[in-house]
C-alpha cells in the first residue's frame, strides 16, 4: 500500500496557506501601512506591530499623548510603491527610547520555505520506507 500523495497532506496545505498569507501581506504592504499598537500602562509605553514597505516590524517606545491602556489600530494608504526587496533585517534605536526592528516579507517566506520543504521531503521519504509493500524485497523463506 502506497502512502497518500503530497496534495492530500494537511501539513502541505497548511504550509501553502502560510506562504500565500505572507505573500498577500507582502503585496499589501507596498501600498498600505497597517498598525496594531498596544499601550500597556498609563505612562504611554507603546508596543506596536506594523507592516509597510515590504517589511513586518516591531516597534516600541513612549507615546507622548499618554493614552490609556488598550489597543489602537491604524490603517494608512501610502503615496507610492516601496521597494519589493528591501534588506532582510533592519532596526534602529535612539536616545528617546524608541526602537524599531523589521524583517522583510521575502525573507520571512524564505525562512518558512526552507524548513517546511525539508520537512515535507523527509516525511515523504520516511512514509515510503515505512509503508508495507514499498520497503523493497521481502526477506524470508521462499515457498516451493
């Protein structure tokens, strides 16, 4: 009995979903700037996640507005398209306590594709070896 084909594996379709989602976010980040910010105390400390300019970024710092705790969502249209292939990782930190660390969407896809593809190949080979009737010649006494 042969193992199921690749297109019937849940792990294959989950990986396809992840790659398509990151690709969609990459294309969207060239024309939009989406922000999710969390204020975690009344002193205005902010932790934010955004994606724009083909980068997914984490930022932190102080919000001088002193807004109360909670989430803030923002969405802005950008004026023009950004570079499709920026540097893989970028970051800044200044004396005011503001920091920013970004990773390019193309690099995220690559970081996902390498282990996912390796795992699919390994699993396929392992299932073929373990499947009854596909492990090679049977050893044992031959009948008359």
